[in-house]
C-alpha cells in the first residue's frame, strides 16, 4: 500500500511538472511553433534550456504610470511661520513636523556640541511651567510624542497624536518651542551623554573611517566635519543654550508641516491659536564658511591593531543637488557603484574576489557640495590590490561609454523605485517642506525623474569626465598597514592619522 501511494504521488508530480513545462513552453514560443514537431536528443535539451532565456527576453513592460501627487496647501501665518497642510483621513492620527533655520554650522569653534545640547534639553528640560518629566507623563497617557533636535544645518521638532488629543499635543509642542526652561540637571545629563559618545567614538571601525574621510574632504576645522571634544563640551554653560535658542528660534524662521485626519481650515486655526504668542523677530544668520576644496591625491593610514581586515575609503569632493549634471551623475553612480549590477560589484567583488563589500556614491547636498566616496572592506592581504582595482574602474568610467545594458539597468533602477518616494503623506509633505527650506522648487523630484529618463550614454561619459578625478583621489585605509599585500607607499606618500581622543580635564 505504501509503495502504491509513493508511485501515485510521483506520477501526479510528474504530470504537474510536465503540464507546467508545457504551459511555459507555449508561452515562450511564437504561435507558429505549436505546429512543429518537438526536437529530439541533445537538440531538444538545448532548446529546452534556452526556453526560459527566450521567455525572459520577450517580456514587455508597459510605460510607468504618472504618479498623482496630493495637493499640499501652503500659507504663511501673521507671525511669519510657513505652513504646509495635507489632509489624510486613512487613520485617526495627526502628525506635525517642523524645520527651524539653525544648526551646528552656527556654533562657536570652542563650543562644538552646543547646538546638539540645545536641541536635546529643549525637550528634556521642560518649559517654564512644566518639567520635562511632567510633559513625558502627560504625553504617555495619551500615546503621543513631542521631540526636538538640532542637526548640522537645521533644527527639527515633531509631534504625533491621536486626532482627539490634537489640542493637548499642539499646546505641548508650542510650549517646548517657545518657552524652554533649560533646567541645569538635564543639561548635566545631556553633557554626560555627550562625553560618553566621545569616549566610544573609536569603538566602531566603520564610524572611524567615515568620520576621518569626511575630515579629509572638508578639512578637520570645517563646520561639516568638526567633532565634539571633552573641552568643547566643558566650555558650554546654561547661558549658552539660552542664548542659542533666543537667537535662532522664531516663528518667521520656522516651517511647519501638518498632515492627518482633520479639516484643513480648522487645523490652520488651531495652529495659529497655539503659536499666537510667539512674536516675529529680526533674524540675522551669521555667515558660514563655504567649502573650499583642492583636488589632490593623498594616501592616509589609520592603524588599528585589533583588526584582521581593511576598511578602505577613497574619492574626492562631490556636488550640489541643483547642478545641471545631477541627473546624469545619478545614472553614472548607479553604473559605477550603486548596486549588485554595478561595475565595482561585478568586477572587484565577484570576478576578482577582492572585497566582502564594495560600492560608492557621488554625493550631492542641498546647501554644500557632497562627497564622492567609494568604500570597500577586504582582507589585509588584498588591500592595495583592491584599491588599485577600484581606481581602475573609476578611470574606465572616464574613458569609454557605458553599454546599452548598463544604461538601461541604471535608469530602470531609479525609475522603477521612484514610486517609493510617495509611500506616505508624511514623506510627501516633509520633502516639500525641505525643498522650501533650502530654496528648491516644489517639483524638483519630478523634474529629476524626467531628466533621468533623458540620460544617454554620451551624457554619462561627459559627466564622468567632468566630475571624476581618478588620479586625484584621497585614499584612506583603516587596519594594519604592515600586514597588507603591498606597502601603502605603492599608492603614494603615506600620512598616518592619529585618532587618539584628547583626555578630559581632571
């Protein structure tokens, strides 16, 4: 009985397999092929093996449909605050996100870390009427959140709340932005956290490589690369936080986006009422030193004796998002180091076996040039070989046009993922607010898509020749230089980078 069941099961499986194969074969063959007799022997096996490839080659895809972007209402309140409003009635939730014109780029050089501390203690230190712990308790009871922070070139605030608790959430958000108390105990706690981060900053090899490469590109004293130290944290006192907030936090320096389950007119009135006591002020932003970059080849080593592999970074300065070549550079970057089909992945990792991971990006930013950075992790015995192989691929990008297949794959990678820029209403409205903050047109993303579609092989070669400098790249190797396959001096004169953390004062 058992053997009969096994035989019947095998016959059923064989019939299902043959049936599926017949369907696949019919789908892959042209209509006239149905009348032909099936080939025999090796010829038949070869054609069967080729059938899936032919089926793949014959797949046709319709043109991507246009994305319908929801209409975001924009207006300016009497106090100068810019509002972005978008209704979304899918869930009974309301979200607020704000950008404030400030950032660590405005910190004094002897008080690096001031902006970050200000952004943290604005929230944890509470307001003039409530402590931060009291605000926490109230928000926890209604499953809401209010957060603040300050990054390199902007301050941020956010709120999320159930629809029924919107008034409570708005009052808390407005109070934190307008009336922070900067209580000393929370300042002390934030400074302890900052010192802890300094003490641990050399624990992560990838973090070390990224940090030191950023210093190579922008310079260690640049506002885009400098770092906190024990001394700069110690120099910060409460009056510094108060003054920093007083100088930069004003309604006419704030862009605020709100989206969720509400009626737009009523929500605008609520926001205006919540911030009505926040007066407009004259804001004079101090000048920021512009990035001055000199193209030059350098070789830099960081010795970390507990590593059995090398982390490599190499490249040079990148560009701005509003560069006319930006869209072509995106396609070029995808071909060079953007993914599994990139030249770096296929040639350096797969064919030559020189890397565990390899890739890169031609970075562009809103208000300052980004970084062109290629990265690689490899065994110590392949360090120089891998570096030379990466440089060779960059050079090849500037010498010959890419293939039709490479161009198509790179453009498809961007265009087919374009829809994910519109995953949520929050993503859409925050992007529009960010464009407004940095002075970019609201349709910047759509124009980028249109321009990517137009990129051809000549464009890719042109921007590669204009923007890539394979003979003037800065190389950084983290690991054990003495254990590498060849001396790093093979690549050029080597400079050793000291990552020792300056000791705190007693």
